[in-house]
């Protein structure tokens, strides 16, 4: 799931990907290339609502959320 302006970059709010039972895939392989190009420091990645990275492995049934990093002051 993409949040904020990342859904515009990805061209969708949600992308459903099938992963075979027993298999795993890196988050990096699931996220739209245009979003990855922003760099990991510009993204907040949650796997099953737990902070994660682009290198995390996900399996069937996992949920990945990608949020823009928000800064300010």
C-alpha cells in the first residue's frame, strides 16, 4: 500500500502481489521503481505494521506499507 504522494508516483494506492507459500521476496522487488528512486531515507517502510527496510523479506500473507518520510519544524 502506498500513502500520500507515493501513490501518485506508483500510479496506484494498493498493489496486490502473489507470493508462493514457503517463498519470500524482498520488499525492494515489490515497490514501484519510481518510488525506490527516492531513496530509502525518503521512505518509511512497514511490514505487518513493523518498521522495516527495502531489504526485508516478505512472504505470503504479509502486508507492506510505504509512507513518505515527513520532516519539518
